[in-house]
């Protein structure tokens, strides 16, 4: 299968040369989200650009013809269309959050910006996989990432380890924090997002929320979270009635729901488009190895790690920052998780979070979006070569 994809990409790359007949449009920006959805850092950059710099043309690339996930005001085209190839090859700037197709080649005056889709420096990523990285996957990563001009970095540790993980070279890191995390520095925006989520799912106003968001696994994931125990212990420690919001990674959704029967105390939020808004709405986060823990840490609200496959995960993937250096309590069993919730100390937790931000060298300050948008505008206007 990998070899077949490799051949197809070579054929498409040859066809792309026909688009060299068209000039690059100086004010055109293409956004390429890895899953085709309107979300992540790309969403926040796009909205700032269209509000601040009216002369810039923004094009989003979807995964399918149906653009129902996108605002009406957003121009989008399917990645299966010829229009997609045209826009890409004539854009001044192309922005993505997890690489792009290997068949593209960058024109001399184009700029590529990689925002990535996770902050902090926890689990190891992409090319660092030890056991299942095929030759063609490795070639894809190298060919794409070594064309990147800029990579957005959330912290000093990320700047250090990203080249190690991906083999990327000769790139400038934009050490400004992640645009999607600016929201956590804006109290009014946090409140607005929280109300939006509560209204969308009709969550009663007297209920608090626990957001459970496990990350992607390369192999089978056995989900055994004792949801009722989590809700009961949260009620005792944090004083209130709780509902659990279940946010599943797209690759894990069916695995989890096969073993988890939904009840009136569980709301499936897996299809909600914006994870940052869910984090704003959550009173508690439970995750395993997801970088959402980094994002959520800037709310200073309680986060607990439930990692029932920790030993196996270390073998298969491992971590840049050892788990014993994370500021969050870690449980490998439901009994440990219940105990961690009951023993939660807010003051000690806040101190650990602040130390964690310092240790990883956080760049998050709430101004990442405007800095990236200004860079893009400078490139389009010719001020940045």
C-alpha cells in the first residue's frame, strides 16, 4: 500500500508542473488541516487574518465536498478537486498543522508554515517511532518537513525535540506559543466558549463537567475508565453535580464506544469541532498522553492523568518529558485515579503548573495569533523575504 501511494504521489507531482504557468497570487493563503476540519491553530489564525487584514484571500482545503463544518463566510474546496492543486500552487503562503501531501513541491517564492497540532513536549512524535516506520513514510516526512520555512513552537523543549523527532532541518522556529491557546488568556472568551458548549449540549446550569479525552494509540486501546467513580469522587472534592463529556480521538471512537454505554451522565462530544472550546467548558480534564494537558494547564483547572497502558506506551513510543516530571497526578488504575481526585490540592497544583511552564520554557502569552498573522501579512506585502 505504501509503495502504491508513493507511485501515485510521483505521478501527481509530475502533473503539478502544469500549474507553473500560473503566477503566485501575493495575497493568497491556503490552510491545509490534516483532518480537513475547521479547527486547531489554523482556525484562530484564519479568523484573525480575515478580521485584521482585509486584503488577504484565505482558502481552506477540506477532506470532502461537503463543507457543512465550515462557516458560510469561509472559502473552501475539496482536496480531491483540481481547484485544490491550483490554489496550493498559486498561494503565497501555505499553512498546515501536521505536514502535507508529499507530491507537492514548493515554488521559489512560496512560504510554508507548520503550526503542528500539539503543545508542550510529552510523547515522542512521527519519525521517532521505533518499530513501524516504513521507508516510504520516512521519505514522506523528510520531503514535506524539509520544505517548511517556519514551525510554531509552544515551548523551548518543543523547539529542541521537534527536529530530533522529524528530521527537519534549516527551519526557523516561531517561539510565540500556539495560536489556539491564546483563548486561555482571555477571560471573556473563556466564558463565551463555555456558555456556547453548555448551550449546544443542553447541559443543565447546575452541573459541572469532567472532560475525558484520551489520545491516539498505534495499537488497540482498552478503555476501562470507571466513569461513575470519577463523577462520584469529583462531586465530593469539587462540590457539585458532574456530567462527563467524552471526547474520543477519531481513531479510537469505535473502540471506546463498544465498551462504554452512554447514560444521562455521559455526553458524547467527539464531533464537536473545537477542542479549545471544550477545554474552556470543562471544570476537570482527564486524559492520558494527549497534549491537551498542556493547553488546559493554562486554565489552572484540575487535570488528572489516567494511563492504564503506561508501561506498554513507554515501550512503543516513550516520552521527551518523563511522566514523573509532569505536574499532573498519574494513575494506572481506577482505584489510583479515585484517590488522586479525592486528595487533590489546588494550591500545590498551581505551583506545580507554574514550575512546569518554567521547566519546559513556555512561550505562551496570549499573543501568538496576532504575531503569526503579522508575519503572514509581512510576507504577502513583501516586507518579509
